[in-house]
């Protein structure tokens, strides 16, 4: 059976399973739609949480960024895993004990204010749509390469799949679909990693292979060889960092704190029966997440070595099939600057911007690009970082079924997170804006219908953002974490641990954090010229990816200052905070 047929088979069967689960577990009540009835087993919930959290950024893009950036990209590994520990210890059990459906539900009740609830919904929508853009882009990339459609059509197909199982099944359907998706994505990530580790080092365990010698007779360790090869091509050492210490610290902390404030991850802890199960669920999720995150550095290093071996000084007319496959999807380009027909891969940009193909062929048969070459730069190859994990099996000449498995895994990662985000958006609109704020007398049936309408609208917007994304998948996701760090995390943290924090302080803090962080990111990524987005122009030398930390500090500072000059919260709210922190029992999640 050829590779393309295997891809259709693997992807088709996995989609049939997801949709079948959605139909089997269709939500019949708001409780099932929002929190899967509140009775999910901690191990099952841990698996679903891992799938929800390990998005397209983790599966598709993270190893690609590490492969091309090296040491500096370790901020993603440290920030995302460290943040999960922070969430498990500081927030999850307390929020579960509170017993509500959503993050705005907690903020609205804790700060005894409809205005606080609405501000939380606004923050949540900013975060979720920023995050979901990366997921839908990941879906488009996978579909475009493996199902022979363009990225736009790939995003539209993904929208249709997510629509079926998120709108129909709600959290109940999404939970059990995500369990299936976790099994697919982790198997799809680990299998090629085992193959590549064995091929390059002779050790089949990738975590150990990264620290082993390359089996080419040189006696060099993997990272030693990578440093040597990159140095010969004019690149900086793979194990050296270029970012300043303050920026590394801020990006890592923004990702950590942002993880602890991500609404689609937090809501997963409302689906277990009691607070102790929230801790168990978080522990299991961390185990499942660690499988991928400890493997990613090895996958990245093997991918960069393989890519260089396959491309550099290779005649385009004899280029491997995977290169022309990705070239046909606009994600790799070759511009023969010196006319020798060979692909020189060097440090720097091959030409100005992303490739714009003319529709004609170059002298060697390559797809010609109209982009202006970068003068004085010998690099002739453009490669989109997001393709590395997906292309890895092809670059390594692995069997067709492994290529098909990776295609199914990439889709599982992107779709599982997209579904969780869509549910959070729809729940915020139907439950927090309608039921709890503007239409308190709406029936349960009406609320469920509103949730499905909101999810449909969110899918359409998410699709648009996937087709026109503001950056690479992992970068876009990093901005979502920054927004979460600057808005929701301080409000949740102070809501649990400070009896003095009042509604005025929380609202002022969230708004100030949101306006500052979003404005900073928007300016440097969408208004300022690319050459202006450099450390010399950043506030305190902190990049847009790490600015969420400054936004968080502004949030805390403004909230504390405002709360000190305004009336304290009512007695019943202070008692509520005490009851949340007492480690005994937890009511089931409910609508009130």
C-alpha cells in the first residue's frame, strides 16, 4: 500500500473515531456540555488534559523552533512544563473546590460583580482566539501537505471536523475524543523519534540518544556534531544562546504563569468529581505531557542534522521527494543564486520575506520565486520551521505507515486543543454573558442552544485566523500565554489567596494588564517594521513573547493599589475565600 493511501486510511479512521465518540457521548444538558457531568475519572481526565494542552505548538512547531533556534528555544520547554506544575499546585484544586463551570464564573462570583465577569470574558476571548489561530494554522499545514489541498482548504476541512464533535458533544464529547487524540498524537510523536534515534545513534530511546555519539565513526556526540556542522555553514553554535538573560527569564515566566491562567486547561479540572481528583488528574497529565516534552529536544536535533545532510550541496534535480512535496505546498523554496543547480544552505535569509511563487520553473526545474534575493548572503534555501516534525519521517526515509501516523498525530494535536478552546469561548458567551449577566431567566435548553451557536461563530472566526495567522504557530501560541499571564492569572491567584482583594482592584488590574500586553504585542508584531522588533527598542529589553510578565506585574500593582483605596469585599466573600482554601471536600460543579 502506497504512502498516500496509508495517510488517507490513518486520517480517515482517526476522524471516524472522533466523530463516533461525539455522537455516542452527545451532551444532553448544560452540565454535560460544560463540564462533562463532573464525573470524569482522574486518569482519563489527565489524558484528556494532556491532549488539550499539547497543541499544534507542542506537536508540530516546538521541535521545529528548537531545531532552528537551538538553546534559546529551551524557554518553551521550561515555561510550558513548569507552568503546568504551577497550575497543579496553586490553582487547580482550589478552583475545583469552588465548584463552578468557567474561569469567568469564578471571577464573577469571587469579585461579586457582573462587570468583573464581563472583563474576564473579554480577556478569555482575546487569549482563546490568539491561541486558536495557531491550532487552525497547524491543521491547515498538515492537511495541505498530506491530503494535497492548499492551506486554506485544509483549515476549512479542520473547521468542519471540530464543528461536529465540539458543537454536538460539548465537554462530554470533547473529553473522550481527546483521550483518543492523546493516544494517536503521543504514538505518532514517539514512533519516528525511536526510529531516528536508532538510525543516528544506535540507541532507540530518544532521550538517551540525544546524549549519545553519532554512529558515523566520528566519535562525536550528537550535539557536538551539530555544533560543528552548523559552524561550518556559518550558523551560531546550537548549544549557545543569543537572547539576553532578562528576556529568557521573562519568556519562561510568561509561559509558566500563562499556562496557569489558560482557561481551556483550567476548565478541565472542573470535570472531575472532587478537589483531590483535580490534583491526581494534574499529576497524571504531567506524566503524559512529559512523554512528549522530554522527547522534543532529541527530535529537534535529529531533524536539523537530517535536514542539512539531505539538502546542503544537493543538486536540486536530484532532490529527495520530500523536498519537492513541501515545495509544492509553498513551505520550502530554493532560489539558485549562483546558477550551479545545487542547494546551498547557509546562515541568513535566502531572499526577502516568505516565498512568493511565480508559477514558472527555474533553470533546474525548481518553483521560481519573485522575492528579491538578500545580497551578500549565500543561503539559497527557505524552510518554514513548522514543517520539521511533519517532514521528519520522510527526511529519514521511514516507512510510509510512519508518515501516515505523523499526519494523524499532527491533526489530533491541533484539533484537540482547538475543540477545548472553542468550548471555553462558547461557555463564556452562553453561560457567563447570557445566563449569569444579561439573560438570567434563560432556560437550560436555550442556554445549550446559545452555547452551540457561539461555538459555531467561534469556529468561523478561528478559521479566518488560521488562514491569515500573525506568525509561526508556536509564536502565536506564546502570545496567548503572555495575555493569560497578564490578565487572568493575577485575578485568579489573588481571588484564592487574598481576602482583601476586591472587585475594583481585580477589574482595574485585568484591564490594565490586557491593554498594556496586547498593545505591546500588537505594536511590535503588526505595526512596527520587522527591523524595529529588536532588543534595543524593547521595554527593559523584554521581547513581545515575554512581555506578559511586565503585564502581570502591572496587573498585580494596579489591583493592589486600587483595592487599598476602595472598600473591602463583603463578609460572605471573605468567608468564601476561607472555604476554598480549607482542604476538605468540594461541591460538584453547578450552575446557579
